[in-house]
């Protein structure tokens, strides 16, 4: 009996060993391909759900930011109208009235803000409060029209040259008969008195209520998004565990059926039985691949060198590039032109840093277009630029001034939603300076003298 049992066990082990030997590489590849496919599906599924959850959170935050921006746009638009009507009734300058109607009828920040909030939030409490703010602002315009109509009459302007909204305002008999100075005083009072301030405060109050409602709405949406994200993360953990188990199983199979036999094959190499590798197709392929990789590395090095010397935002030379240029040019034959954007901080504070970045990009582009291809345009600070002009002398002073004038003429004109700005500039010649640091100091001092005078000008150290 014992001999029979031993024989059966031996036969079973032999059959098992034969089964292992009969597993082909083709079968191993098929199994690994199936495992890889399953793992890929699991990972793709996990990334999809994670991305969906993250997208919801991101959309909520982006919508919240846009809501606040729209609410602030309504406030800004209303305040802008107030500023223009006050300036008009005080000074009588037509431009203020034109700016008023451009905002009210063309720019329409208030109307667009309400429309945007409705599109993003629907008819919620936040939207209703913003609509109330807009209605208050529109109602206030009737008082502003009357004040502007009085001002037109007081300053003796031809009423027919003004918008229909002004022409259609009917003055009371008392106001129509009043002398010009009395009409001007009444107009000023109407846009500065307590009644006007109360209406402005009502607009601001509705906007504050809208912002409060937006906060509550965002909190609710974020809570839902967080719950969904938490559920997604739990599901992802389960899929990760399953993936790990499948990877471990695949590695065990690969080690038993592929790595083990390959390790045994090392003994053949140790017996000094060389492989015919010289001139093989695989090695020629590897050589070609190496050449491609080598060429790619060279291109990457060039790109890294470019990124090290150029400003990512504007595309002009950065501070590193500027320092390198000034060390390698003959500065005695150069002129250094420094630029500083006037009142750049209010642009950031009013329109946001994204708008500030766009303003800097536009400024760099306008400066670059104004100078020669051989000149070096650099961004050396936040809103500070420098141009190193090669092969120039003191005879170029008026030419440089004209370039700066053209730059300011272009920059002061708003572009789309981008506000107009202007720059101050200082110029110094290397031929008159003992070293580059002194050259920079002279140009910098000239530029700040311009800024103290109000900016939007150029001073050349002759």
C-alpha cells in the first residue's frame, strides 16, 4: 500500500511538472496582456471618477470666483456711472457724459453681470438680490439724467448735440427759469446729496446680500461635491487594492514562468558560449534610437537655455538674460532705456492679477515692436522693463523720445476689456558713463523724475 501511494504521489508531481513545462511564452504573453488590460481598465476607471470629482470641485470654485467678479462688476459699473455724472456736472466736460453713456449703453457691466449670474446660478436668492441692485441703479439713472440735463442747460450747450435720454428730460418750470449758476448748483446737489447717497447705499446693500447668498449657495454645493468626492475616494481605494493584488499575481506568474528560466540561462553565458550580437538588427535599431534620443536631448537643452534667459509671461528677456547681455555687450556704444508702468498696482487691485498679466504682456509687445530687432528688450522686475539699444549715441535722443511717445499713445488706448495704461521712461548713454551700474543708476533716476512729474513721459540724460 505504501509503495502504491508513493507511486501515485510521484505520478501526480510529474504531471504537475509537465504542466508547468507545457506553459508557453505565447500563453504567458496572453495572460500578461489580459492582466494588463484589466489593470488598465481599473486605473482608467479610478482616474475617471477622480477627475469627475475634482472637476466638480473646480467648477464650483470657478463659478464662485466668477459670481463674485460679476457682483463686483455691477458695483464697479454703478460707481463708474456715478463718477462720470459727478465729473460732468462739476466740470461741464463733454467727455465725462460720453463715457457715462458708453458704460450704460455699450460696456453694460451691470447688465452683463446680472446675465452671467443668472446663467451660472439660475434664479436664486443671489440672482434676485443682484437684480434688485440693478433695478436700483437703473432707477438712480433718472436722477442722473435730470442732473445732466440741468448741467447742459447751465453750461449753455446745444441740447440737440446730446443723447436723446438727455434731450427728453423735461425740466421743471422753476429749474428751467433759474440762472445758470443755480442750475449748476442744483445739478451738483442732486448727485451729492443724502438722497443720492441713500440710493447708492441701497445698491451696495443688495450687492452685499447677493454675495452673502452666493456664499451660502457655494457652501451647499461644496458640501455635496465633498460627499461625492469622499465616496469616489473610497471606491478608488478598493480599485487600488484590487490592482495591487492583480499586479502581485502577475509578478508571481512572470517570475515563475519567465524570470526563473532566464536566470538559469545565465549559466550558458558563464560557460563562455557568446551570443551572436555583433551587427544584429536589434543593435542597429538601438543605435538609431540612441541617435534620436541624443538629438532630442540637445533640443531639450536648447529649450532649457531659452527658458533660463526669457520671461515666461511676456517672452522677452528676463533678469538673467539682462544680466548676461550687459556683461557681454560693449555698453559704451549702447543706450539703456528703462520703463516703469505707471499706476500698475491699481490695475491689479481693480481688475485682478490675470488682467495685470495681460497688461504686462501687451506692454512688452508694444515696447518690443517700437524698437529694432537688434535691441534687447528685457523684463527686469514686476512691471519694469529695460531696452539695451546697440550702436547708438547722443544723437538718438529725439528718436527715443518719439518711440516712447508712440508707445504711450498705443498703451493709453484701452483694448477690449483691458484698461489703458502708460509708462514712464528714463534714458542714459553708455558713452557718458564710467560703468554699467552707473549707466543703470542714471537711467533709473531719470525715470523716477518722470514718475514724480506724473509719468507718461520720457527723460533723456543728455
